[in-house]
C-alpha cells in the first residue's frame, strides 16, 4: 500500500463515525514535536469537555535506488480520551490516557529488519483558544512502551520495556475547530 492510499484510508476511518442525533464538535490539526517531526491529530467531542483523540504519524519514509534498493519507514497510531479543565475562558488544562502502536521497517536487498511495539501514554498539557475556530496547545506524553525487534532470521527474541518522561519531547499543536450538523 503506498503512502497516498494509507493516508486516504486513515482519513476515511477517522471521519466515518456512527450517526448521532446531536451536533458533534470536531477538531483537526497538526502536532509538531520538532521541525522535522509532526503528527496529524483529530478529536471529536465525547461528552462536555471530554474528547476522543486520534493521532497518526508517518515519519522517516525513504527510498534509495543506488546500487541496491533500500527502503525504510516509521508509522505510529494512538487513540485516547482527552479531558479538559477550564483554567480561564480561553485556557484549558488537558490530560488523559492515550494507548497506541508503532512499527518501523528497514529493507535492503541483504536484510529486512524493524521494530513493532505498543505503548501507553498519558497526555499532559495546556490549550489556548485564540479564536472560536482555532487553538494552540502544548503537551507532553510520558509513556510506557513494550517492543520487539525483528529481522529475516528471527522475530521477537528480545522484548524491550521502556518508560520515559522527557521535557524535550513537548509538542505544539495548531488545530481548527468545526461542528458537524445534527443527524437523525
């Protein structure tokens, strides 16, 4: 599956939701954790100041056709619940659990290798609504991850456990808010 089809498939999954009889508040944005590292994030209201959040990142996609073919990519997907608490009218404290999965693959004519893992993170941050339609937030996600490496020869011989909280991993999100019309 090429990258365009993967992104299209993901967007269809995100935007196709069960029909409801009420107006649904939704948000879509880009989350930057560095100049060369970003995620797409989608949120929809669940109840009051509680939002379901979906985050996908496809990074490090590379293809080299020099003397031999080399290909590598990383992808991750997380889905969680974000709770918001009003600090002021425009500032909110955000927090909530966010489990996810990730996969990396490196292929060359000599060897295929990669990593597959799951993680459980806890979102901590602040959101500032600078208009009715746009907001910016800053957040960090301390995580506990379980992963294994694989190659052509073996799969999952080593299981790695990693836990971390890194203040350098703070991310900035710029998002657009919209509402879907009431459905019956």
